[in-house]
């Protein structure tokens, strides 16, 4: 038609996101749409707004803006070591920070999570920081959004093993374990089950 209604988009932002169609991190453009009355395909009268979308710069697939809430691959790769470092050192701090077995357990857990060069110096630096509950909550919350139920249980068990490395859990270590479970989005019953099973496993070893 030489005249009529048509939706036109304009770019209002850009960045990186996880494109589900491409299966990886891609550049995107955020676009705002508006309906126009056009003549000879030239927009002449602006009408109502029709919302925003996200368009992949590679495959051109369009998404709703909610797709930006999904973590990118880079964010997912960084979330596990950051969450493990915060949680494991919190547990170590609640027990005996100088215990060689507990320190080895923390270093091993963080290395398995992705920080291959993590060692005693990095651990000492982390222990020297005055971490608030929020400092621990942020990386663990971020990780929790990417883990299935079994993954959260595995993560909590890894942290509990830090406390068990130098003997039975004390009251502070139990409080730390429950706090971390809460940041993972686990119920009190789930946390109790994981803690108990991990303790039983340590006793049987």
C-alpha cells in the first residue's frame, strides 16, 4: 500500500546478552517501536508506542526485554568461583581459619570451581576482608539463580565439608551453613537434610 499504518523501530541501547538461538553471548540492540501513519513508506504521523524488543546482532532474532535478565556465558562462568570463594571462606572464618585441613579444603573447592591459581595468599587476602552478610549474599544469590536443586545441594555440601575438615561443626559453622543455604534459596528442611547427610558421610570416611 502507498499509505497506511506501519511500526518503525529505533535503537535506544546496546550491549551483550545470551542469545538462545545462537547458543552463546552476542551483541544486541534494544529497540523502541512506534506505530506511524506513512505515505509512500515515509513515516509522517506518529501514533501509539508498541513497546520495546531486543534484537540479536548476529541472527537478528527478536526477543522480549526480559531476556536481558538471563546471565551471559561469561557471567555464568564467573559466578561459580565467586560464589564458592565467598561461601567457603565464610565457613572457614566461622571455624578455625588457621586449620591446614580446612584451608586445603577451601583452596581445593575454589580451584574446582574454576580459579586454578587460587592459593594461600589469595585465601589470606579474602579472610582479611571484613565481609558483611550482603557481601556473601550477592555472589551466592547470583549463582543460585543458575543452579538446579541438585546443584544447590552439591554447593552447600562442599561448603559444609570445609567446616568438617577440622572436626565436627560448631555452632558458628552451623549458623554459617544455614545462612548460605538461605542465600541459595533452600528451605530450612532442605538445608538440614544436606548438612546432616554431609556430616554422616564425613563420619563414615
